C-alpha cells in the first residue's frame, strides 16, 4: 500500500472540496501513477480548496493548487511535470527508449493542452454563467470545441487498447481528463473512448488511488 | 540560419492563417527553440489552417494542427512534447541535472495547463459568442480566471529575469503564452510580466524564428 507516513515522497492534497470535485482533484493523477509502480508516498493535507493558502504553500505551488510533490530537496508542482518525473523512474509508466518516451509525452501533453482545455472550458463557462438566461447558449457556443477534440481523439485511438503500445502516463492523464468531462455524454458518444476510460479506471492502481484520495477528504465544504 | 531545406529535422507549418493568427501559430514555439540552439530544420507546409487536412497529416497530428516534428523515424506532435525532445539535446534549453530539469518542465506545463487554458478560454468565448448581445457578459464571466492566473504568475516571477536560474523551455512557452493573450492589458497590468515578455521576444532567436514563420505565410485567407 503506497500511502505510508514514513515514505520519503510527499504529495499534498486538500482535506475538503465541494461534492462535485470529490474524486476529481489532480492529486489523483499522482497517486494513480505512484500506485502503478508501488512507490510509497506520504500525504500532507493543505486545507480545503476554498481556504486561504499559506505563504508556504504558495511558495511551493504558485497557483495555490494541489498536488505538490517533494522528494529529497526537490519541490515540484503541476501534475503533468510530476508524472514526467515519476515516469522516469519506471518504464511501466514511461518507456525508456527515446522515441517511445517522446510519443508517450506527446499524448500526455495532448491531454493537458489539446483536450482538457476544451472540456474544462465547457465546465467553467457553465459554472461562471449559471443563473444567466443565456448560460445554455454560452455552453452551446463552446461545446463544439470539446466535441471536435473528442472526435479526433476517438479517431486516433481506433480499436487500440492504449494510445501507444503500452499503458503510459499519456494514457493515465488522458483517461483522467476523459472521466472528468462535465457532460459524460460527449465521451459516451464515442464507444471506443468510453471503453478506454473503462479500461483505465478498472486498473487496480486507479482503484487504490481513488480510495486513498477519498479517504483524505475528511471535511465537507 | 536554421532554416535549411536539406536539414534532417522537419517541422510543419501552415501557409495561410487569418490576420489575427499571423505570428501566433504554434510552429513559432518550435522554430524559436531550434533557433536558440542553432539546430537546422526544414519546413513542410501543410496548407492553410482552414483547409481540409490530408489523411497523411491527420496520421501525424491527430488534431490536424501544426507543428509536427520529424527526425529519423520519429514523428512527434504537440509543441510542448517537441520542446521537451529538443530541450534534451541542449542544456541552453533544459538543464541536465535532474531537479533543474524537472523545475523547467514544471513551468512549461504550468504555461500549457494552468495559464494558457484560461487566456485561450477568454479568446474562444469572445470568438464563439460574437454578435450575441450577451457576448461581453460572457467574456466578463470568464476573464477572472485568466486574471487570477496572471496575478499568481506575476507574484511567482517577482523581480527575477527568468522563472528559474536560466532561460529554459519553461520561459519559452510562458512568454509565448503571455504575448498571445487576446487582451494585452491583462498582462500589461503586471509590469514585471510585461518586462518578462519584452525580454523573451527581444532574444535574437525569437526574432529569427518570427521572420521565418511570417515568411512561410505566403497566402492570405
């Protein structure tokens, strides 16, 4: 069981988030990766997502978010960067040959910069305009950007099990982005993407990470 | 001069984009990095941004975008992943020690996943809702997300020249994200960010990359 208070690796997490965010905070990505390779970590809770951020936490994480990853004298932020760092420890997450490695990173960056911004925009526009009579129209205006990227991704995945030859941090982040889409029907419209998410979230490492993530959300907002 | 038709590295670019996108297409990020280290590349034009994408191009770039990077038998997409790959060739772009490298990557991912999605959302919401009487209200609803991230970034940068001890791919992408903000006054509100963008875009490698980028935009949309 990777969660171990005496582990040299520290990962920060919130102790409270709104119900809609339970299971979807980005420490999940790092916990999942560590579970995949059985690398122990300890958790440091930094309060709730809406709480005031300490100067110490802001020095570690410029945007006041989680996770922060600490190991020896390294302090690292951005889950994508943390996954790269963890991935380099074990080829079950990131191939060690140059081209396999580069392709896995390409898919992780695609998840972070080509897919997630469009699906997150759909959520944020809905959230930020709720109560306005034009809120649905605003969501309708930005939804095609998410739909287009999901269609391209579905085409690229085809009938393969993972995006490249083996499960990598590219799949880990892509599955996490897809399972977080605020309108799940956009993913369900592509049976191969829905099955891909199902394969990812059925991995024992994902399930253990989720259990640990939820166990740390001890307070309600 | 890195642009060389016989170079072993190939970078794709569009030959036409709308006026608003001139100077801002993502092949700029790759050209800039290659100019920083004097690595020659050849350009393959794949048509206009609005043109039909060939099956060959879609096989190289799942979202039908540019740039694609080819070297030997490697085909790579996502400018962030390409920069990682190029960065590993030269410590003027990416430190070779483990923690310096990880920190530079963290800033690059911050640019791609924490800053750009908020500033791009502001542009996309404006673009996708133009002509609606509530378009300005929709932009106003999402603008605080961009403003918040820029304020955090300004605080993190402080009075340093670059985000870490030396110029890295983290600065390259962050400067490129900041100079592309569709409402420049959001960046100008933070004099240290404005000066940082000025330092980045005054680099001779940036200027050479921009000249080459514009020279390839031979048709008007």
